[in-house]
């Protein structure tokens, strides 16, 4: 494990895999750098890139300086880019894709190219209202210290199969996932609004938007909205994949676009 510090003094823990151009891996909700699927992804990507796999603030071995804001998470990404040598590619998954977009807007030439997989903004006003109701339930559960219930409610609410959610307590990483429950509020803050298409039109770096063929229609719609807005963009629908993308299927797209 290595560490660096963000602008506000927050310690960020990270691991480095592979050789090649620097790639910052920005994970989504309920994920952390030592979660087995994330480690597997990083090792696959390491065949082509030097992968910086970090714990977002409030997760794993990273700190959690309060109050939370999206701006602090962008500063975290900047700190990771600096740790990687001052310039890097970004790959963001789900809510991590939202952060990748914001970093592309705010960090200038430090971001060389961006890949977003299944960016998880709400796609229309109806979904926004439904998500707000889900969010209020999550906040109440967290206020009462019911972390396990908050995590299960969130995952069911965003469409995770019920059988998967029911089996989660049997997974080795469930205790860590429960500990991450307070950070659901951070992911909600990132994803509770419609895609920022007017602001996205100002993205100057080459951008690749990928959606899983089997991902929800709402995710596809978000991808289409962003593709129409961003000037230098490539859109790909990845055949046979859903929100939990297979890294081996994803790597050729990353390599072909970034290298």
C-alpha cells in the first residue's frame, strides 16, 4: 500500500499495478481498492497500463475529512494524478464515471483522456423523483446506524438482483461493505441530478463513453445524452455486458482508445 495526501490533508491509500501509461481507476458505489472484483479489474488493466487503484475518501484505508463535497473528490483525483507523475488517463465506473467527467472539466491538461463506463446519473425527471425518495430512506437508515440495511436498500433500489443482495452477507467482503455505507451519501450526491449536458459540452479532452449492452435503458439514455453533448467523443455499446463489466472484455476498448 502507498499513500498520498489530498489538498485538504486527507490521506489517500492506493496500490499500483503494471507498466505503461498511467491510468487512474475511479470506482463506483460500495467499492474499495482491495475488494476482490476491483483487484481483478486492476490486474487485467495492468497488462496495458500502470494502474493506480485508490480508495476513494471514506473507504478502505483512506481518510474521510468532513464535510464532504464533490470538489474534495476532484482534489483527490488530482492528488492521484500528481502521484502518477502529473498527467494520466482516467477510467471511471458508475458514480466513478461522474467523477471522471468532473475531473475532465476541472483539471485541464493533467487529464489526458477519459473513459466512462455506465455513468450513473438519473436520466429523466421521473427517475430523479424516485431516486430522491430512495435517498431519503438511505439517509434515515444511516442516521439510525443501520448500515447493513442501508447498503441492501440502496443496492436493491438501483436495480441489483434481489438474490444477489440476499446473498451479500455470505460474501467475505460484506463486513467492509457495511462499513462503507456512510459513503452512499457521497455517491448519491454525485448521481442525483440529470447529466450536465451544457457543462459537458466544455470538455476538451478525448472522451470515450461505454455502456453495457445489458445495462439498464436509463444508463443507455445517459450515455446518449452525454455523447450528443461532448465534442470529441466516442460512444460504444459493449456487447454481452451489464453494469458489472468483465474487465477482459473492456480492456481492448481501453487499450484501443487510450494508447
